[in-house]
């Protein structure tokens, strides 16, 4: 079985931390140890991200999981520039499902969630806070993994 990696994100953002914990938990659940040398979570320059992609190609990982679509766009561009075929040489997925990747030649596996619901819940929590009502420390909303061509 090949290796996978996670790319992008910021260590102090709740959503990125939550996704990373889920990544670790998924590996633990299937009994696979995470190779931390394949995990890039720091904010870096575009050139740095492209360098990481090149390194991952050299290490023959089989999937790059991007924290968001902006990072995913850079990853896809670098893979294309290196002549890597998606999903043949590298599978790619994004933890976001924005319109950014809609025009990419291959459809990208992603997480789909309801942005309107996120806004509604956030507004409701804010209003409750302003009114002095008790609120949950954390609210988790549903999402769906949308499997597309990039990970077949």
C-alpha cells in the first residue's frame, strides 16, 4: 500500500486542527502509522508548496490531501507541470468544495458541507451569546465526502 500525505493548513485554526486529528484517527483506526515527514501543515510560500509536491512525487506517495481548495489548486498545477497524471500517478483530494476547482480538467474529490447552514448556525450562536444565553463550546455540522475522478 502506498503512502498518503496531508498538505496545507494552519496549526492554530480549529478547522485545520480538527481535520488533522481526523486524519490521525483514520490512520489509527486502520492500524497504519502516520509518516510525519509526509505531513506539511505550516503556512509556506507558493514555491515551498511546489517543492513539497516535488518531494512527494519523489517519495512515491499515492495521494495528497489538501486542507483547502487554494492549496489544492497549487498542488494540481505543480503536478501538471511535473507531468504527473491524476489519478494515475497521484490521487488528490481537498477538504473543501468551493467553486475554485470547478473548471479544473479533472473533478476533484472533496468534502461538501452546507455553507448556508454554517452561517445560520454561527449567527444563531452569536445572537445567543449577545443575549447571555448558554451556547455549546463547539458545534459540529454534517458533511459529505464526494468521491470524484481525482481519487479513482
